């Protein structure tokens, strides 16, 4: 049984509640299989007595490949922002950045022609 949910890198788990729902019980004569909340424990009646149910905390995370891709994208964003900042303060770098952008656009156009993709 999952008692709580926590996030890791890139995952935010919000609006959670680690308390278990209240289940009204007949404590005098419970049936086998009945579940109750007793303090911080969940218990099940086995026909003879109440047994604590094991609980754990589930963790939601991204697999390693997804984490690697996100780190790569973050590094690319930082590099692009740094280039733009440098180019804004240096006219020669701004011209080079504009030529780089034009070359990338030309490459994408030629790639579409070669692969037969629709040209927008």
C-alpha cells in the first residue's frame, strides 16, 4: 500500500495527503478482511486479530535517459543565452550569430529538400 508520494528531479508532486482515509469499523465483531486505521497504522482483521499492513512511500522519477536529455537541453539553453548576451555586447559576435542562424535555416531547408519533407 502506498502511504505517500514524493517527486524527484523534474517531477513535482503536489496537493498530496499522507493520511489514510477513515474507515468506520465494527470493533466488537469485525469480519475477516476488514481494514481499519489505527493511529498511524493501517490494519487488517485476519479473523483472529488485527495485523498491521506494511506501507511504503512511492517515488516518481524520470528514467536516466530522460534526465540526460533534460540536462542536455538545459546546457543548450545556457549556451544559447550566453551567446546572445555576448552578441548583444559585441557587434562582431552579433554578425557571426546572425550568420550562424542563417546557415542553420539554410541547412534545415536543404535537409527538407533532400528528405522530401514538406517545405513551409
